[in-house]
């Protein structure tokens, strides 16, 4: 599919400062698990930045082919139905919440998968930012995925989100999900996991049990996710940040890869768990969003991700929000979401909006 040049609004970046009350904490303790077990899902009713972009090569869209874009559908009511804790596996945390838009009928609908943050050691699939839930206005089913945390052996955390995508690919049609129009996004640790889906779908060593189909997606929305684990402290120092020590023993990153020493004592594992390692020309297009005041995951991590994608010929839009910290609320500005919407129109809905 042809990659259009996504255009953002360019504003002067403000002076970098540390801070920001991120909605996820990479230093939090582990949570106990999903709010309900495997007894079955329940359904209820529901009532200024700088940008850089690049043109991609072949890209990685799972089902789009070369169909010419038609007009985008009209926006719909953002409310709809919520199916809670739909199992995609047998473990307690292998569940997803499904937010379906208010669209009558049985036609399959495009899907946006959201992956929560929390340093791979906390958080819940119940934490879905309002602007992500609002993607239902565009006719998308929004799926919020739970996953096992870093107190389980590596690569369980990554393997779980891969299994969730496979569930959508194989069983999604039973829940109105169109697996040929599939985007994934997440923030912080969730952004890292979303990026790993976008660049490493063919890396079977990231599965606990390698299986099929390959968990490919059509678009990745990466909100301030780590991109190169071994460079996180260097990037933070370059921004004069005095936050989390990512290289320290027992850091969130060390826990993710089961490293009992400092992160740099496990270079092979840290490299394998870094999205930039796996970038190839056939990867899904990306939107990388970051705030200039993020001292939890320094903004140069987003630049590293974008640069690696562009170097490989993959479509990537890098959108930087001046003054925003490690927070969905601060990064998901109107301008940033306009870039997200345009990418969804192009790569998932495959339409042209008036």
C-alpha cells in the first residue's frame, strides 16, 4: 500500500525539563492479576508539537493489499457495548476487554488493540485512556489486553501480547473483529510491547511455545515506549534527567529480561528485548509519540525507534509534544491524536477522509 506523507503541525519545542506525573510508574510493585477469572466474558452497555516523518518501503500491513482508498465512514457515537475479561488463554491475566462501537449489524469491524503500561510489573487492562476508547467513533473495536508481568520468566510478557494478537487473527471474527484491519498501540511499557509486535512478529524465540499464525499488525502507535534498553540511562543523562536508574540491578528493564545483575551484564538479553534490534523493511508503519519533558523514558528513545524504522525504509511518523512528560494525558494532545487518526485512516481503515 502506498505510504502517504503524514503531515503534522510544527511548533517550536520548549526547553527540556524533568518531571511529569506519568499515568504509569516503572517503579511500581506487581499487581495481583485480572479482576475476574476464566469463567467467561461479561457484556454490559456503556453510556503544539514538532514532527518528522518518512516514506516507507514495502511495509507490513497484514491484510490490506493494494486496494485503492475509498471515502472514510462517518463518525459514530463513541459509546457502545463493553465485553469484559474475554479470555485469550488459560492464565488468569490472559484476558481482554472489548469495546464495541454502536454500529448495528454483524459486519466485521477494524480493531485497535491497546496495551497498558506499568513498567512490565504493574498496571491493568482496565486502564484505557479516554482518547483511546474514543477511537470507536471511527468505527473501530477497541481491545484492551491484559498480560502476565515481569515476575514471570522472560519472554512471558511479550509472548502473552503475541498470543492475544493470534487470538484476534484466529477467533476475532466470532466477536466482530476484522483481523485484516488491525492496529496496536500502548504507552510506556505498553508502547514497548506494541513496538515489539510491529517489528518482531516473525521472531519465534519471543513465544513461550512457537505457534501460528504470525502475529502481524497493520499499524503501531508507540507512546513513549523504550526502544533500546541499554541506551536508556545514556539518553536520560543527555536530557539532564535524574530519574529511574535503568541499568541498575532490579530495575524494571532488568526484571523484564530476568537479569539478576545490572542491565549491561545481560547485553544479549537486553538487545533481544529491544525493538530497534528487530527492525526490517517489511515491518508495520509506526507513529511514535513522545514528550520533551519525559524523564522516565527519555525522548531520544523515541528518536532511536523512528530513526531505525526510517533507515530500514519503514513508514514512521515521529511526533514530539513540547513540555509533555511521561503521561498519556499530556502526550495525547489534539494535534498528536490528529496524527494518530490520519495513520489509522491510511493504514487500517484505508480510506480518505474529507
